[in-house]
C-alpha cells in the first residue's frame, strides 16, 4: 500500500582550500604517555604525547593509539600568552588558571596533520578534561554532530544568549505502527528522549521529528521537520515532565498534521518514506564565553557563530532569497565536532564553554532537514551530504568576495588557534559531549 505524502509542505519550517592543501583536524584524544627529550624542561617541536583517539581520524578508528607533537612556533614573545607544550600535559602540572593534570586527560590537538612518518603534528593543544572520570564532573567533552546558535547580544547590557546543541543522530529511531498504537509508541519514545540527564552532562532535552519522502529526495518539499521541547510551567517556574511535554505538543496546532503521519507510520515506511525521531541537548553558552563572542562580533572579527552559518539553500540545493532578492543566511547549521561543557562550582547545570569543528575548516554544514541518519537510504545520504558540501562552497565564495579587499586579515583569521594568545580566537569555555 502506498502513502500519499501530500501535506508535507504545511509542515515546513520558515525558515577548503585548493592546491596542495592537506586537510587538518581538531583532534580529540586521551593521554596515554608523555615522551620528553628533557625531563626538566619543554623541548619545543620534539616532545611527544601518545594518546588514544576519541574520534576516527587519519585512517585510524576511535581508540587507536597515535603519537602527537606540537609544532615549534619559536620562543613566545609574550610570557603571559605562552601556549601549552607537551611538557605541560604531565600529571600534576598546572597551566594558568586551569586545573592540575590528572590521569588520562582528554585533550584537543588543534590544526592537526599527519606527517610522513605517521606522527601527528598540531599547532596548539587545549585540555578539556583534566582527568578521566567514569561519570561527568565539572568538565566534560561531547563529540558528535553539534551546532552553535544565533548570538543574541543586546546593545543595552541585556542578557547575552547563545545556545549550543548536540544531535544524537546515532539514537535516531523510526516510528512504526498504525493508528492509536503508533501514537502511543511515538509518545513513549519521545518521552524517553526528553528525560533530564544532568548527571550525564546533559543540557535541556528536545527531540526532532522528521519526515523524508525518499522518492523525490533532492527536490523542494521532500523533507519536513519539527522540534519537541521539554516544556516549561511558567506558574510553577519548573519544567514539565517528559510525558506532560509530549502531551502539550500533541495537543498543539502544529502537531495536527504530524499526528496524521504518525498514525500512518507503517504506510509511510512501505512507500519508501522515513518518519524518524532523534534526541537533542541544548546548552546555554557560559557567560564569559558569550561575552568574548560578543566582543569579537562587535570588533568585526571572526567569531564562533560564523563557523555554523552559511547562505541558505532548500532541499534541492537552490538559493533561498529574501523578499528584496538578497540571499538569506542560515544560522545554527550542524557540523561534526565537539563541545566542552562545564559546571559552575556547586551547581548542577552544564554550560557550553568551548566548541570545535572536527575538520579545521568544515567540509559539510548540515541543517536539521538534511542531517544524515542510519535510517536513510545510501542514495538519500549522498543527496544530503551534497547539500552539506554546497553550503560550505557557497560560504567560501561569499567570504572570498567579502575579503577581496583584505586578504591579509582573512589569512590571519584562518591561522589563529583556539588556546592562548589570540584576540581572534574563541574564548575557551565549557565541556564536551560524549554519550557513555
């Protein structure tokens, strides 16, 4: 039995370098062993650290052992802005205002490339978990598909807000069944996704429901999405239960069309459609980090939001224009990367502190509409990945036009690190997402 996908349009939201360039990563790893040429002092460009990869990279799987060294950048010109060296990663060492190094710390090797001898060379390192702990405590690293939302920075000293998200696409589940049975299964699944998980370094939970018509993937109108949030009770100043939140959404006008699709879930599957749901966590950006982001934006310098922004395209890869004919921008795009999240002393909530994309210069930027999951066919994944790559290419072309008059500034922004000593570098802030 086939299913009529008409009505999807009502659910729509309103919404690298060339030449000999070698791709580089912001590489997360966990320390195994420190190798020093001189046990009493740092030897720049020579000391190495052996570590276990936290993400697949350079032909090795997660958990693979690699050797990493930090490029010799010469003697620092400012003692207060001395970058970390391998020497500083030893147990018991402390750098600046950070904590002491403990066993098997998690570190980001920034701008990392593999050398001919198999060693990985990076330009900077940033410690994101000073010591391995089974359960999250004070700082944590989340890896996966992440995004950085719009920077809301009032000019009258109002509250600065910027949300950062982690999409658990590996947890994406298809909806099955028919009629009220399918609705009950859907309610149960989403309720589980909305469960509070601060003990797992979780932020405010939500769930994305998406319908993909795989018969015409790559055409306008082939995808529809909606987000279901853990609800808030204004009178009680408290969150609703997950079940109450789902029931509130199911009773909303937005959910009317979706309920029809949920009730016909099996027919959708039989008609080569995918009706799926996955969990998302949202983190508020740490105060100092948000202030740094605002300072960079006001100064006209590159800030983190820009990395997750690109000219908007629809499902067909076509430009989306404003009424005045100018290209619309898409904020909060999704990339493979990492958030470091942190807890304030004595607090329970987690705040996003620092964010990295896995590719130093992302090769793909996804929207919620075209974020790949394992439930999609390989052909549809290719279409979605092509959209992700097109956004990056459109962004590169637009950026080249903007920076034609200032190529030196563009080059400087591209080569800055995210640790010490750069006014252009995002302020370190927060934890990392990794489901365990």
